[in-house]
């Protein structure tokens, strides 16, 4: 899946965090590829104009990284209505993605964790 498959590119935002603040990035490319069970390869390219401490900095970048999906974090306080049970968390997540391959949510201090069932 890549940036070209996204129907509304305005929904994709990226930033870099430098000098104690986020700076918006213009994405030139984004590619996600499956690399095995719960493993992916991500490639991203873009550019950012950053107001440096002494002068503006123009940053072009391209990087590739191996990723492993270890689960999904749901913070109940960030949702409305706030889910109160694992079943409500699962239902909230299912509105956005399949939960078939995720374990039952477990509560961890202030958040729920949904780990892959693999």
C-alpha cells in the first residue's frame, strides 16, 4: 500500500520533531509492505522547511525501516463516548479496522492494549 492508494491525501499528515516543536512535512512517497506475520517494511520520503535557531533549514529525507506490529493502544480518555469495558473498546476499534486477529483488550494503568493473536 502506498500514498497513491489513499483516496484523500489531505488526511495523511506527517511531521518531524526538532528544536522542541513539530514541523509539517510534505510527503513525496509512503510505502508499506508486508514482510511476514506482523512484520512490515516502511519507506518514506519527504521534505520539511524548518525555522532553525539561526537560519531556516530545508530538509529532504528518504528512509526505510522494518516495523513489527506488537499491538494497538486505546486510551479511553481520548474517545467519546469513553469505553469502560474491554468489549466496548473492541467495539470502538472495530469501527475502524478488523479486530479478528487481536486478543481481548487488557487494561494497563490508563490504557487498553490489543495485542496480535499470533
